[in-house]
């Protein structure tokens, strides 16, 4: 997969993961399990992207781990660095 494909599918996937996790937190999801939820959602998004791009499932899982951890990290940076 080219870097352009990762950027095209990755950034919206990160935004979707952050939004779903935020909704889950507002509905009462335990905050100590939020990173796990983010990782699971990332893996699911990565697998969907891998099917779209014709990649193998392990490549999708690796991409999903990157997406999930990026979403979790992006949310934490935004949460703790409010201006």
C-alpha cells in the first residue's frame, strides 16, 4: 500500500474512531477500557481498509493497530493540552 492510500483512508478512520470512543464514553463506557476500545475499533477499520485495498488480513491488523493507537494518542493530546 502506498503512503497516499494510508493518508486517504487513515485520517478519516482516526476521526471516526475518536468520535465513536467519545460517544461510548458519554454513554457510560468505563474510561479504563477506552484504549482497548480504540485499539479494537482501529483493528476493525484496518481490516476493512485492507479488504478495500486488496491487502492481506495481517497487513490490515497492523494498519489497524497503528490507527487505534494514533486515535487514542490524538485524543489524549487534545484532552490534556487545552488552551
